[in-house]
């Protein structure tokens, strides 16, 4: 959420930001609603002050009637203000964050900018297979049974794929511990405020599964709506809701492990084959809360990206870093990178598939969740928040299987995972 004072003072800038981020919010209308809201607040406060002042004297019959009329007017104005406040807050949730000066401007991912490439691409002296074929031949992945049991995009991991799946998660958790992140397993059932606070609601609500049977309270009423997490980011941020931290305790570095669920309703037909776009997976996520300082937050953006790149370097996987454009980066992002890992079968995506997302949201989330800190001068400020993927699996298995495949149909397990898996090569059963 943006500061309304900043929006008022930078109307033209915010209109440009909204346009370049494909936002549906109407800045002019928002400011009109804000002005109406402020006028109503002032009017209601004046009427209440008048009622309070006149109520202190012993009223006669005529004054009692006048006070009743005044009280009725206040009630009417309060109801009107409530409607305006609801419209105002609904629009404020849609206002995008400003973006960095070096963010590419464009309507979609076609405007994304490649920053760098790392690692050597495999040179096959045979016709390489995709992960679906390898998974079937080596008895690692069963998509048919997964679809039968779970529906569209369901899957089973089997045998060495299971070992690699958990080895990757364990490797990521140990790395985050090494870098001083506090480890957490986070709730996957979330209340609405957590998803509003992280910015996944209201715009991304279609991508989130809602629990259909949240249960009932003792009086027979239905409990509040509950949702399945698509990442541990909302839960990690919600852990600090309404808290005021001390500057000496910043940065706060937390790492969340959780199952993740995404409806992918907006991506029907895209990357539909195999493990690339699925409804449930596991993920290790890193979140940082730092001081209200843009330079420091940008340093953390690079540090977090470095940890993710280190994961891919440990795995010996080629990858590239892409800076996202205004139209592809999301409403709350100030600056964002994707790390895309080389996947030989992904010809339609230039052979790279997104495996990590690294984002700086400045104080956009902190304002929604009321996460603050007291600086050394005693002044209270909003923190800056950042998040990045450490590892998400089984998507990363696509890159491992396809990059490490051998001419005889076997697949080598990356050296860094071998101690967890107990085997070095996956062969046909």
C-alpha cells in the first residue's frame, strides 16, 4: 500500500506508474474519493464535538429535540463515511508501488531485460530427452496416476526423485542456517489478512485456493474464510503484523519451509506438460525486514539473489538472471529479478524456465501489515520488506534430470546431493 500523502503530492507520477504496471486503479477517482472522505471525517468530527458540547448543559424540551436531530444526522453521516471509507480502502489496496529507475518499462515479459548468464550449457552427443520421458523410463515420475488421483496437473514422485526432492530442501535449509536466517515451518492455512498484507489479495485472489469447509463456531455460524498458501511469504510477514521492532534488531532474516498450493487459473494451457506448472509443490523462501533505507534494501536484494544463485551453482546448473519489466513485476514490487534455469526441453521459453523470484517491495507490504521499527532517534518508521526463493521443488528437478542425463538413458545426481540420496546415478530399474 502506498502513502496517500505521497499519492496526492505525486499524482502524475502515480498515474504513469499505474499505466506502466497495467493497474486497474483510477488515481483521479481515488483522489476524489479521498477528498470526499476527508471532508466527511471533518464534518462528522465537528458534529460530534457540537453534540458533546451541547450535551453538557441541562437541555430543555426544544434542545432535547434538537440534540436528537443532531444525533440522527451524525448517524446518517457515519453511515455515509463508512461507505466512502470502504471504497477508499478497496482502491488503496490496488495502488501499485513505484518502481526503480532502472526497471525496464513494458507491458509484459517481452520487455524483461537479461542481466547475466552463468554456467556451461551441456553439449549432448545424443538426442536429449525431456524430463517427462526420463521420469517415465527411470520410474521417477508418474503423471498419469497423478492426474487420475489429483486431477489436472497432478503427479507422483517416485524412488530417487523423492530422495532428490527432499535433498534439495535439506540443502536449502542448511544454506539458510549458514547465512544466519531464522528457520521456520509456516502455516499453510491462512486468514485473509495475511494475503491482503502480502499483496496477494485482492488482485491475485483467483490464483489462491479457498478452503470450502472452514468449520463452524459453537453458535452455528461459519468461521472466517481460510485459504491455502501459495508460498510461505505471507505467513512469514504476518508473523510480524502490528509489531514495532528496534533498529538494533534489524535486519530480521527469516526462512520459511512449507507446502505451496496455486490454482494457476490464469495459466490454463501454458506449460501444461510435466512438472513445470503444477498445483502443489514445496518451497524454501527467504524474507528480510530491513531499515527504511532504499540503498540498504537494494543491497539485500542483491545478497538474497546471491544466495539463490549459489544454490544453482552448487547444483552445477546453468542459469540466467532477468530483471522484470513494469508490466511483469507485480503490483507491489519496486525492483524484481527472476532467475531462470536452463531446461533443454523448454524450446518455447528459449530453453530457460523461471525457478527463483527476488523482489524488493520497500514499505508497500509493511504499511498493509503495520510492521514498524523504532530508529535510534526514537522515531517510528515502516520497515522495508524483501523476499526470494531459495529452492522450489519439484520444478527444479526438470533442470536436474535434463541437464544431467547420459547417453545410456541414466541420470547423474548432482554431487552436492549425493550424500543425501545415497546414490550417484539413477539407472533404469
